[in-house]
C-alpha cells in the first residue's frame, strides 16, 4: 500500500509541475527548458528557511513561492527579448546556471552532498508524518492548482495568452502589452513550480542538485507534449502515463542495469508516435507545427 501511495504522491507533484509549465508552453507558446530550475529554487528556499531559520512549512512555502516568482521576473525580462530558438537557448542557459549554483555553492546548499533531515510539514502542533497523510496533503495542493489553472485558462487573462500563442501580431494590433502578459505567465508558472518543489523536499526529506537538472526540465516538457497542452486534461494524463510506465516495467523483471535505458527508449518512442500521428498529444487542444 505504501508503494502505491508513493507513486500517487509523485504523480501529484508532477501534475503540479506539468500544469505550471502548461501555462507557458500550452497557453502562451513559450518553450522553456528552465522549469526544473524553478522547481529546485522552491525546494531549496523552503528547505533552507525551515532548517536554518526554523520557520514552519507554510511560512517557508510563502517565501519560497515569492522568491521563485522574483527569480522568474529576473529571468523572463531579458529572455523575452529573444524569439524562437534563441529564447529556448536563454532558458537553457538559466537552467544550467541555477544547477551550477546549487551544485557549487557548498556553504549554503551543501552541493553534491545534499541536505538531509528536512522536517515534515506541520501546523498548530499537528505533523504530517505518515505517508497516507502526505498523500492527502499533496492531493490538496494538486487539486488547488488544478482549480487555479482551470480559472486561469477560462479567464480573460488566459484567453489573451492563447491569442498570443496563436497570433502574436493580432494581439499586438489590439493594443495589448504582450511582454507584460508573458512576464506574468512566467511568474505564475514559476510560483506554481515552487509549490511542487517544496512538496518534494518535505516528502523525500532530502534534496540535492541532481533532482533539478536539465534532464528533469526535459522530462516535464515530455509529460505535457505526450499528454497534450492548452487544457487541464492533457498535463494530468501525461503525468499519470509517464510516471506509471516505469513502475510497470518492474513487473517485467527487467534487470536494473538496463531498465533506465529501456525507459528512455520508451519515452523517445512515445514522443515519435505522438508527434507523428497526434501532434496535439493524447488530450491536448494545441497542435504543434
């Protein structure tokens, strides 16, 4: 039972990540490879505040979200001056910079040694220590993010983002400040990704930079490309599929030495099939060209 709950908790975390990136890639059409950097920033800020300053989880969560949003502003303003492939390269550079800081700033982040013993979240004397309690805790946040995302997608703000994705010149001709809308989308996406980072940190109770690499950013992109973008269903379906597939491989008794390689091959095959036969993903509404 604990094994199933663990998988479900990880799915909850990746649903939050997928929905946050969907705001950029699915609604606004901004292909970012820096999402794991926001994910990691939230995890590290929350962890350091809890362990160094003794803040409880919810206070640390608030500061982590605010700090990551500020970081998103710093990244988005110069990056959004670029277009197409150059924008993607700018986000890639930011991802590498954040990973390098986390890995090499050893006096603060402990670098490759990681930070163990992260305390469990608690409030008013109640501590979430059991795995089933954390499942409910993660479910609360994932449902909250789904609700917020749904409201954003159907709001005038969300409709403007979709218009920017489909025809940026037309939105500009209507007098909308495109850069402002893109920056706000970046900030909201970064803040939501930070929530997932804090959940990951307090659930695993250990973090190190290898959890927030470029590979992780690519994996999050893969989730929403396969599941589909532009709505709620696609990212959720992609998170379920790509987190359950590796676990199903365990029942095939594949040797541990080759299982990771088979998983990567399977992801690649899925991407090829999706792009070739259903470019909008399984349940998405935005079709990639």
